[in-house]
C-alpha cells in the first residue's frame, strides 16, 4: 500500500516525527503536493484547514487528517475526510494504516469517521518513538502543559501532565546535527512537572549535547516566571542563543487572570530586566484583541509593549478564537487607533514583528 504525506509548511515537524513513527511499522510516508493513491495523510491547524478541506473532500484516494484542527473538531473534519486522527499520531497512525491495509473499518482508538469515534485509550511515551529518521526535525523534548491559557490548543491535544523524552534519546538525536533545537511548550520546564523547575535536569541535558545548543528560542519558548538567575546562567554557560522567547500576552493583570495565564505583569517585567542584565535579548509575545479586553486593558498592553521594546523585541498577534479552547466561541475585539499606531511605528524601527491586523499570518511561518 502506498502512503503519502501532503506537504504543508506548518506541519513539517509533524512529518518528521510521524515518518519516523510509521517506519517502525514498515510504512514510509512519501511527500506529495496533491492527494495520491492509495492513502494521503494531512496535518491541519485551524487556520490552514480552510485551504485544504475541498482538496480532501474531492480526493480520489483514502484520506487521513490529523493535527490540532482535527483534534479540536473531529466531526467537522470527518464530514470530508475518510479518517480523522484525534490527538497524538505516533501510535494511532500506524495502527490505522495497518487496519486500512487489511481492509478493516478503522474503528480503532483515537480515530473518528462519519460513523464512529473511539477516543484514544493511551498517550504517547516520547521515548517509544524516534524524534525523526532521515527527515531531520526539531527534537520534541516535552509534551503536555499544566496550564490552561484560554486561547491555547496545546493542553487540549496533549493533556495537562508533562511528559519528557529522556536525556539519552535527546542526546542521540541532537548530536547528529551541528545545531540542536527543541520543541516544548516551555523549554525551562524540561524534566519537571511544568510548574516547579528542575534546573539540574536541564544542566544534565546540556552536558550531554556536543554541538551548538539553542534553548528557549525558536521553535520553542519559555514562560516568564521560569526566567531567573539559574536559568539565565545555564543559557549563558551552555547555549549559543543570545535571545530568549517568552509569552507576556497582556499588560493587564485582570486579563492575565481571566486567561488563566498563571503569571503576572510584574513577572514579565522582572523577566525582561533579568534577561537584559544577563546580556540576553528578551523576545516577548503579546496578543491584542481579547474579546473581554477593555480599552484601558488594551492600552496597558500597548504600554508594556513599548516598555519591552526599549530593551528587547516584541511579537504581537491578533487574538484568534481557536476551536477546542475555552475562548473558542468568542470574537476578537477591535484594535484601538493607539494600538495600531504603536505597533506600526515599532515595526518600522525593527523592534516589533507579528500580525496584529491579520491573525492568520503566524500559522504560515
Ligand atoms: S500558552 Fe503555553 S503555558 Fe499556556 S496552555 Fe498553552 S502551552 Fe501551556
């Protein structure tokens, strides 16, 4: 049976990870630009889904769709795809391919169709699967997040309990290449429960990596309250990156509380100051246009953006009500003229990037 993977830029790391997982069961995923026989797999997020749903509906082959959007809206996706992988794919996708190859109905755990949906019966142990095979990807070191930020799909897909890849397997994959970059919801939470940092685990990991380490920066980030003397000293001692990327999201404590962010504005200011004192450039994410954000709260965010931009860099995004999240059925509020003016002028000086007017752009990076 020939199995294809639809090339989609935003899903390239999923391709690397799932190719490696499927190879363990004898299936190789061939990259295609259009659906082809016998089976074509897709991984879609909630922004790019609109560009692929007609292609999938009209495909002249068996289609399997996974990814954040499929997990958030399985019934909607099952209306145009043959099979939907709900949740993690490493275990479920090879099982489903075996089912299809043997002519079974695909009625297995973690799969939805128009006629049935069996929730996943297990979760993936990262060490049970290679980070990637010959298609290089970033090494996913941790999955799951104990926080529940109102706009975020991560805990809905991977759960609230953090799981980690072992130091041995991270080193095995990272040391194959000159640059080691990692996927994690919060890189500084490596080895911990996601709330109480374990710096000794991170140092033990760094000691096993033999090439250039990029940690707490693209493609992962960290949380502001994890930025402290210990974490900054580890980065300065072992890592190549001179930037740390973390989320502030709002300049209003009331908004942060409604989002269940689990940190305050002071935590963000403290993190920015500590980074600057340590010679590290803070790169800070903000979201504007939360549905419940008052004018004053949005202006508080604008003021914090200006403050951060004096010593660091800022990424600003417009709020998107992603399906499957607590804020799914809300609508982004409008931007104040002051918000647009400040974002525009900081962008012109190179201190700010992002998509504060068009929320979809960041999903295509
Ligand atoms: S935004 Fe980050 S901290 Fe918040 S739930 Fe998502 S992954 Fe966790």
